[in-house]
């Protein structure tokens, strides 16, 4: 059971790292968000732009608190 938790943590960390990497990339934020939405749609995940912006704000807050 612990191995499953470890694998989940690694996958979750990879997803969070990728999201942070995309959100702090030098591209314009609007373009990056559109790319993320398109990628999620290709995977069958329908996420509204407002929800994506809330997620981006939450990640940004977490990064600021960590620094």
C-alpha cells in the first residue's frame, strides 16, 4: 500500500512541476492557458477557463509562500 502512495506522490509532483513550469514560462500567460486548455481537451478533460485561472492563482500563491 505504501508503494501506491509513493507512486501517487511522484505522479502528483510531476504534474505540479509541469504546471508550474508552464505557468512561469516566458510566453504570454493567456497563450499558455489556451495551450493548457487545449491539451486537457485532447485528454478528454473539460475545464473552464475560470477554473484554470483559479488553479494558476492557487499555484502562484503556494510558490510565493514557499519563497
